[in-house]
C-alpha cells in the first residue's frame, strides 16, 4: 500500500506537473492514503457513537488512546488525530482536523460536527477561546441529536455548559446544566446529578436568583453526598456562605465558610481554600472585627502565595492594605505594598506574554486555515480539470464508436425504420377508429347523464308538488304546514342544482354565482314577500363541484328561511351576499336587516343551525354567526376551500 505525506499531496495538487520544489509542511511525519480515503468514504466499520465510546473507554481505563484494528482509512486518521490531540500536540491535531473538514472526508453530518468539536477543543487549549466558542455555537445543540448514549449526551452538554460559563454566557450555561441535570435524573446517575445541581446553583447565584441557588446548595449539603464527592460537598457550604454574604448576613456567611474549611481540611485539600478565607475575612471586616479579618485575609494570602494565584494575591493584598490604612497602622503595610507591586507587575507581564502568545497561536491557526482552504481550492480545480479531460475523452470515444456503428448499421436501420413507419401508420389508423368509437360513447354517456339530472330535477319537482298538496290540505295544522314549506324549499335548492347541471356545458362544475341569484329569486317568489336581494360577487370563477355546491346551497336555503322568519314586521327585508377570496379560501358573508338570531332564541334547539353545522362539517368549512356586534341585524360568515373537489 502506497502512503503519501500531506505536504506531498499539497504540492501535487498545487501544480499539474507535481513539482516538489520549496516544499514545506508542519505535518511531515504523518502519512495517509488519499485514494483509500475517497474509495472508503461510504464504508463504516466504526460509526460516530462507537468511535466516541471507544475513545472514552481508552481514556478512562489507562489515559491513553489505542487505535483498533480493521479500520477504514478515515477512521484510522480520526483515531490517530485524536491521539495526537490527547498527547498535547495541538497544532498538528488542528491541522489534521482542518483538512478533514475542508476536504469533506467525514461521512455524515454527525461526524462533521464531532470534528468541529475536537477542533474547538484544541483551539480553546491554545488560547483561542472565542474562535472555539464560534465553533461551539455551530455544533450545539444539533450535535446531541446524533448521540445515542445518555452518558455521552450528559458529558458533551456539560462540556458545552462549562464553555458557556467560561465566556460569561451565564443564562445559557444554566439552561445547559439544567438539561444535564434532567438527563442524569433519567439515568439515575448520582454523581452527575450532584455535580449538575452544584453547577446550576453557581449559575443561579451569578444570575442573582439567590433563593433558588440556596435551595439547590442546601440539598447538596446532605451528609449522604459526603462520600460521593467530598470536594463538591465542602464547596456547597462555602458557596452557600458566599450567597449569605451577598444578602449581608455576615454571621451566617462566616459559619458556612468555616464549615467548608473544616471539610476541606478533613480531606487534606486546599482547593478553593484561598477564596473561602478571603470571603470569611471580608465578612469579619464588614462586622468591624478587625483582628479576625486580618487573620483570615492573611490565611488567604498564604494559600494564594503557595498556589502562585496572582490575581488572588493582588486582591488579598489590596484588602489588607486598606484594612491597615483604615486603622492607621503601618505594620506590614510596606511589605504588603511591595508584595502588591511585585505581583501586580508579574501579573501585568504575564498578561502581556499571554496576549502575545495568544496572538501568535491565533495567527498560526489562521495560517493553517488559509493553507487548508487554498489546498482545497487547488484540489477542486485539479479534480475539475481531470473530470473535464475525462469527459472530453469519453465524449470523443463515444462519438467515434457512434460513427462506426452508424456507418455499419445504416442500411439495417433504414429498413427497420420503414417497417416501423408502416406499423406506426397501421396503429394510428386503429387508434383513430378507437377514438371515434370512444367519442361517440362519451357523447352518449354525457347525454344519458344530462337526462339523469333532468329526471332527478323533474322527480324533485313532483315531490315538491306533493308537498304543495299537503300544504293546501285544509285539515293540516300550521306546524305541519311550516315543516312542509321548509322541506319544499330544501328540495327546491337541490332541484335547481340538477337543473343547472343538465343545462351547463360541463357536468362536473356549477357556476355558484348564477345558482345563488336564480335560487334567491325563486325562493323569494315562492314565499310571495317583498324582499330586496343583493348578490355582490365579483366576476370570479366560482365553479364548484356538486359535492361542494349541494351542501353550500342547502346552507343558503336555511339562511333565506331564517331571514324570512325573523324579518321585522314594518320594515322591508333586505338580503345581501358578499364574497371574497383569501389564500384559496372562499368567504361568503350573508347579512339581513332582521333580528340577529338563527333558528329561534335557543340556538341549541334550532334544526336549521344543526343542519348548517352538519353541512359545514361535510364540506370541511367553518362558520360564525353575528361576529360583528355593532351590526344591527343578522350577520353570518362561512368559509372553506370549496374548489378542492374540482378535477
């Protein structure tokens, strides 16, 4: 198997001739096979979750990363880069991750996000925190969706929350820690629950949500957690004391600070001890107990000098100086001034050195990034040229072969073409005969269908006439007569639809505007009342399928009937129908100048309203009655997509 070093590849793709002059690369000892990378791009021996799980097990067991056997070239490259990163060769790892991302050698979106996460970790390690944060915002929370293990989800969300906390995005950090806490509760991981609760309390304290923070810290002070994590157990008291100090409860703050000191001394740990001594000293100072304040500030200074915590040394020295000057005491002030100046100068120098080093690190990273982008651009150009050349050669070969085939089989094709034309002509004649037969059949069917609609209309008129006989029967009471009148109107609306169908050019569509106008006139004429009807519909295509038109026509029949029933006695009845089209929804607005009612005083007992409700559901529409409270009269709106059934 032939392996190629990265800098060779860059040189090869930077020139068509592959010249190797003036070659430089920061990865001169790392080798990989480009052909295998491209060939095996869709092959998976270890998927994302298996890669993460294997790496984590290696680190947890012996703090080393072992590379499994039987890997694809990409998987081998990723494991090796992760081992380089783990061994603190950050720039080499950054360069590999950049090339993997730039050349898109990852196999899916989850692996792309994982590579960006590893790159962000290396950037953070070299001091480029804000660059790392930009990557983190791209990665989270989407990356979590690609993880199967609850343990891995907790680990990476906690990692993200810590980074947010580090760049002082406290609110976002709290939300992330809350997710970690909920996941830990689901998996019943006591250690993670305890840590997450501690982190949530810290962020809540920084967000000035003191009571919530205190509640969580009090839970963590339970003695059963002492053996689970003695450090965090001790911190829960000191952090609680800090919150008490914020509330100016200095005695309580001192009490809880002392408890943290006791528990830390019990496990022989000085972690965080300087901060706790500092807090206790400041509380004693607020209580005007100078001797105790000096004692604990000196303890804080001692711990911080031992740890070489420059910022802490300066802060504690400043507090001691102010304390001595306030009491007009010169004892140790000169020493403290010298200490303050010395460490302030050291801290300033260290910041300058770190700033200079960070600038160099970021400059180096940007160089790597530019190099990867330029290499990718040249690689793409070379691939494009190779493809163009291959396509040209392939096209030329196809052209030559096609020409040879054309010459050899020209006569054969001509004979076949003649035969095919003859067969096609015969089939066309047969198709023409079939078309004529189908046309005659369609015409006959259409005539029969129109006749069917005509007969349905006639039969409905016969039924209507029978109802008239019943209505004119002297023995019938007024209640039954009203029922027959309403039924007759409903039959009229159905009959007119069938009449429109057999008179129309198309049997599948009804012009609903014309239908409304004609039906309204017939309805008013049948009831022999003076009514003014306005149908204000623009010249739009209101062609509805009968499945929509029939229920809609019955709804308007019920509205006409309701208007006649509730018309004001001494006032001419005016009916108005408006229409508008909004987002493929037909909206009809029906108004009259009668009383604002539908089917009587009790709507739930109205047969008309029940029928309207059933018909509206049948055509999947919605309606409302009297939505305009300022309108004096009856106001009804119905809307729906009445055209969707049209073929």
